[in-house]
C-alpha cells in the first residue's frame, strides 16, 4: 500500500523551514516494511548547512485513512 505524499511532505518542510527557498529538490522516499510510514528527504538550502537534508515522515494507517505528518514538536 505505498502512497505518494511528496507534495504534502514538501509543504511541511517549507512550513518548518519558514521559506520556500530554504527547501531544495526532492531526493528520495523510503517506506517501512509495512508501507505505512514514509520518510521523504529534500535538499536543504539553509546557509551554513551544506549537505544537510530536510526529513519529513508521513504515516498512513490503512488504504482508506488520511495521510498524517509525524512532527517532533
């Protein structure tokens, strides 16, 4: 039950970064063994953080469920 939440993850990364230009290109997505958790990686354009990445984890309980962002806040 893999799902595509790239746009949702990008929006969350931009919101966290505080500005669209601080979040770079999509790098990859990795799913857990049951395809319920997905970790999306984006390049970081933060000055002074060369090589860093934005990481957004999205969960989907089942095929009919809504997507949710897992936050550290």
